[in-house]
């Protein structure tokens, strides 16, 4: 006599499914454990590398600040060539080397603006332009200075339209930048050079209105005379 087939309960079916899934997972792990471990190792390596990179960048930023502090006084004396190349006798690293080694850090990018100024002062306009153009720091005053620096180079080449645009953009970076009146005055001067006197007059009147307390009234009036008023 055939035995009556035992009916499998839902609970037993669920348990059987769990057991099957477990062994499938175990087989998968045994089969691919090497690849899994390699994947975990790669993730761990990326995390560690990121931490080390951030630490190095922070240290580089501090070092760039120290070197910049030492060379700025040389620049302020007007010894531009020495500021660029450094003073070996005084163990002062030049701006060129600071930018080369620490560009990309915030203080390294500050050094880049000083480097560009020094290049401009020595008549190396194309090199100065490249440094202004390469500035990648986040300081809004230096972002504006980089745009203005490019404009000043363009003025030497009589590229007045581009110079005007860069100066106007420089003045837009930060409303609290004390250099904004100067940027706009230079922008107006470029309009006059382009014989766009009406536009220049409009801009000059705007400067006079927006910067009443900035002490630029006399300069504005000079440019208004040049523009035909």
C-alpha cells in the first residue's frame, strides 16, 4: 500500500527556500571570493589614497603659505626678477617655483597671481596672461584680480574690447571688492579707446552714482572730459 504523500507546509517551503538561497550564496562566494576580495581591497585603497591626498594637499597649502610669506617682501621692494626666481643667498624660494610645486592649493594659487603681477611688471605680458588665465583658486578678490590682469595684458595689445569685457566681469565677481571702481574706470577708458563715447559716459555716470564714497569722483570727471563732456 502506497504511503500517503506528506503535504509540505508553507513554513517548510519558506525554510527550504532560505536554505537553498544560503547555499547558492555560499557557492557564489566560494567561486568568486577572489574577485570580491580584490574589489573590497580596491575600495579600501581608494579611501586611503583619498585621505592621504587630502592630507598632502593640506600640508602643501601650509608650505606654500610659508614660502609666499618669505618672498612677498622681495616683491614689494620692486625686485621682480628676484621675486620670480628667488634669492638663494637668503634661502628664499621664488614665485615661479612655488607655483610649480604648489599650484592647485589655495596659497599656491595666490602665489600664481603674485607671479603673474611680477611677470607683467617685467614686460613678460604673454607669460603673465597665461598665469592669470590659469588661476584656479576660490578667493573672489583674486578671481577678479585674474580677470583684471588679463585685461591689462590685452590693453598692451590694444585689444580694448576684450579688455573692457574682462574688467566689467572682474567688477561683477564681488560687490564688496574695493577695486571695483578702478576696474570700471579702466573699462570706461577702453570704451573711449574704441570711440564708444556714449557707452563710456553711461558707465562713468554709473560709477559716480554707485561709488560716491570711494574717492573716484575726480578720476571719473577726467574720463568724462575725455569722452566729450
